[in-house]
């Protein structure tokens, strides 16, 4: 279990940096372009990892199908929603608004997979829920207001529903099929096979993908980080129950609150509510880890 906790800590940190870099890149690039770039970068990385591990061809047809479906849901729909949310309301608020996935997935795992939620883990889920309310009720993005804030929050909450579903599916598929590293590659490959032709339907690369400045650098960093974090998440879900995994992953909102003012200071200003939410999330992480 200690291995799973370490993987989860690194994954949460990676997702926190990722959403902040996405927010920074959105100053010049659309959320759709950033999603495409992340898939282009991540697919060969995950292919190399699965080839090194030697588990790619051990997947059966059912595994390929399930992991591909997960990729379409998580990376085409869920990631697009999350990145759009970050563009609209800021990195900190987007990360927190997607955190209800922990509640949804924990309930589904309890009902469908028989994974119990003890007192400490239940308390951590509750604290994460309060943190979501605190940080989500007032967007951290300086330009977020009115319709923009509403659309961003809706997108983040919708992403939470998608992420909860796919987390459960990754756990289920990993228990039945194994090969989580190969599964991450298959998910990326399926998402890229849909996202690439859709984005390039005009026959040319999106204009914002041809920038040659810091915004492209932020997008590249986000794409690499999120693929490595997904690799860790898939492997952790083969070792640990869903609720525990999501408590650690939800810590990305804490890292986003702390990092956003440093990297996107001109567009992002988390306040006291966001810091309070971060503190609650840290307590939740401690409770979850000590139960494990």
C-alpha cells in the first residue's frame, strides 16, 4: 500500500502543476488545442512505458475495448471540460470544481465494487466536499464573472461526473485485466484517434498551435506532466481502492491554489476561501493516508 500512496502523491502533484500550466497556456491557446497537444505528446510516452513493462500484448480484447472507452470518456470529454473550466474560471477553481468526483466515485465503488468507506476515509471525503464548496463558490480567475463563471463551474462539475465514472472503470478493468500501463496507452490512443481528425478537420493545424513563445512551453509541459500523472493514476488504481485514490488525486486543487499565483499571477488570484479549502484538503489527505 505504501507504493500506491507514493504513486498517488506524485500523481496529485503532477495534476496540480498540469492544470496551472493549462491555465497559463490558455492565454494564447484554446482548451481544445491544449487537449490535442497533450494527447499527441502523451501517446508515445505511454507506448514506450508499456513496451518497457512488456504488458501491452497481454491485454485481451475486452481490456482493449474497456480501456479505449475510458479514453474516449476521460480524455476527449472529461479533459476538454476541465481545460475549458480552467480557461473560464481559473486553475484553482477548476481543479476544485472537479473534485466532487471523489464523492460520486466512492459511492459507485461502494455499490458496484463492494469497496467500503471507513470512518477516516468518510471524514476525508466530507472535508473534500466542503473544500469544493469554499473554493468553487468564488472563482480564482480574475476575469471570471457572470456567464463566464457559470459556464466554467458547470464544465468543472460535468468533468467531475465523467472522471468519477472513468475512475471506477479503470479500477474495474485493472482488477479484471491487469496491465494498467498498457491500459493508459490504449486510452490515450483511442482518444487521439478521435481528437486528431476532429481538431484538424479543416486540413490545417490550429493557428494557436503554431505559437513560438512561453504559451506553447506551458502547453508542452502540461501535456507531458498529465500523461505521466495518468500513468501513475492507472497503476495506483490497480493497487488501492477508489476513494483512497481520489482523495490523493483531489489534492491537485491544493497545489493549484499554491502554484497559480506564482505562474499565472496576472490572471489568477486565489483568496482566503481557496486557502481554507486547501487546508481542509490537507487534513482530508492525512485522514485518508492514516487509514490506509
